[in-house]
């Protein structure tokens, strides 16, 4: 083999190794970014999907879908109306926990719709919300599960109290503005 052919082979080999290293570094960077953005939701996706790669594809799909949404912050007056509605729902819990839990679910759904999130089905809501509200989406899942028990008449008062607290976490997150303000005052739990 000539010196030129050897040099060319070494260059090709170096390029292949460099490309492999760049791909691995890029993959690690994307994984780190997804973990930071989605927090516990990243771990949940990895657990639910057959491979980490599929989980990351799902999360990137959520990001792309989220970019297509026309979302907006609530006007201060509207935010205050929602905060007051939450206080009424929370106060209603003592006398009618089943009804108050339903009201909390409906209130959270109305806030989502007002912010511009599609609210057609639960899985779509969770996927869309997880992009910006990853830290509280687990609360929403827990509340929803308890609400389903509630609809079948199987939820205890303590479970309903937990559901209301879970709804409150997402509700406060949705109500806040990008600077974290506008959180409703709460007194439950």
C-alpha cells in the first residue's frame, strides 16, 4: 500500500472516529437538555417507552407540537377571577368533597383552554402541558387518576383532598406569569 493510500486511509478513519464522537456528544447534550427541560417527566417517558431513544423522540415530538400552539399569559383581571374561583372551590370542599374535586378539574381545564392549550383529551393535555409545566404535570396525573375514582364513587375523602392539592399545584403554575407571579393564595393542606 502506498504512502498516499495509507495517509488517505488514516484520514478517513480519523473522520469516522470524529463523526462518531460528535454524534455521541450531540446525543448526550440533547439528553441533558431534555432532562433539564422535562425533569421527572423525562424519567417517566424513559420508563414508559421501550428505549431511551424512543422516549427522547416522544419528548422532542411534544416540543415540536408545543411550538405550534398559540399560548398566552392570562390578563391580570382574568387571573384574579380564576384565583377567586379557586378559593370558592377550595372552600366548597368541606361540605362537598366530590363536587369540589370535579370543580377543580373543570377549573384547571378552563385555565388551560384560556391559555390556549387544546383540551380535547387527557393524554393530549398532558403532552402539551409537560413541555412548560414538567414540574407539576405529575400532580395533574395524580389528580386525574383520583378524579376517575371519584366518578366511580371509589375515592375516599382523603384521596379527594390529595386530588385537590394536586390540582392546586398545576393550577398555580398555569395561573402564574413567566416571572412566577400571580400565584393564588391557598389554604388547603
